[in-house]
């Protein structure tokens, strides 16, 4: 008995954000929005991810400068002020 198995098609993985879109809707609603589109929630998620990554990298620099491997709250606060 011969079983034919077609080759699997390569499918590009979907780009997923670490920050979910649902909390972004909550942020918009706290700001006073009545309705929020999915694309707006995803856009805010992407913006916050980019900004968060910048702050995280700067926080790491401050921790390393202080001779630590652990990022502390004050490193994050300094990084936020610097950016």
C-alpha cells in the first residue's frame, strides 16, 4: 500500500506582538474613546513595544554602568527620563 504525502507548503509566521491588543482598547477607553478599531489597538501596541524596548535597553545600560546584572526600578526611571 502506497500513501501519497504532498509536501507541506511553507507559510510565513504571523508577526505577533508581545503586548496584546485587548489591553490597548482599555487604554483608549480610559482616555475617553467609545469605540476602538482593531487596527488602532494593534498600532498602539506596536508603538508601546518600540518605546518599551528603548527604555529596556537604556535600563540595561544603567544597570551595567552601576556594575549590576539586575535591572532595578531606578534604572527604568532614569531610562524613562533620558528618553
